[in-house]
C-alpha cells in the first residue's frame, strides 16, 4: 500500500517545517513534495527535472483543510497540531518504520488520546459554552459562544470551518470513549447540543458537493 497523494504533501510540509506549525510558502511545498516524490509531483514529460505546481493546490485547499490537517492564511500554509501528529506517523511509514495502513489509521481508533485531541479538550473546558452547559444554563449559550467553542470566527472560510468542526468532533468523541474524566463525557453532550442548536450555522458553512 502506498501513501495517498494528499498525505505525501503532509510529509513534505512536516519535513519543511521541522515538525512544527511554522508557516510555509506554497512554492516551497511544491518543490519539497516533488523532491520527495518526483513520480507523483513532477511534470509528466520531465518528472525528475521539474515539479508540477498544479498538483498540490487542490489537496491543500480541499481535503487537507477539510480534515483539519492544514490551515492557510496570507498565502501561506501550516500544519495544525492534528496535522503534525498525523504527518509524523506518515513519515515513519514512508521510511518503512511502520506499516502504511497503521499510519493512515493513526488519527482514529487509538486507545489513548493524542496530543492534539488533549489540547482541544483542554481548550473546550475553558470556554463559556462548556461552563454554561455544566451549570445547567445551556439556554444562555449564544452563537458567539459556539464559534469560540469550535475555535473559529464568523469570517473563517468554509474549508477551514469544516476542518475545525471535524477536529473538535473527533476530539470530543475520543474524549468520551477513552478518558475517565467525567467532564469529557459532559463535553460529548455539549457537542451534540451545540450541533443541533446551531445547525443553521453549520449548514451555511457546508461545502458544496
């Protein structure tokens, strides 16, 4: 099994950034991806001579953002904490240290919380939405509290909104499944409530099929 094309871009970003969330130029990502995977990202007739800059654009702005691995701004891209953890596993698979199938499943199915999901849960516990819900005052939760709960703003573009919604959903799901902290079970109830109450906001940010 080979690493899928979008995931190869994550490996390139991971190496470029030194495993951090440092912002990266698109051109640098293009060149690094081609250097690591020339057969995948080279121009058809000149695979080992020139990169094809069109191959990274769609994954970076589409599936990699939708899944919460990449953020963009000011014409630069950076890995999220979730993206860093996933890319680290992908790099290990690329080097033959772990099976590719295991790396591709690294973000789900684990019996312990990943660092990025622990960080999301810790952030959520400090939000007004969680505090009001825990105090039995869920009717006081406003749309602004919902945006803060997700870690986005009203101006966040749709791909990034969907990526962060998935990131939070995954963190809440795993917190309720794995953690012994009763607050994480309450967070799952809060998430279900917010998704229902603010479904119109979610629908407005739904990506076209």
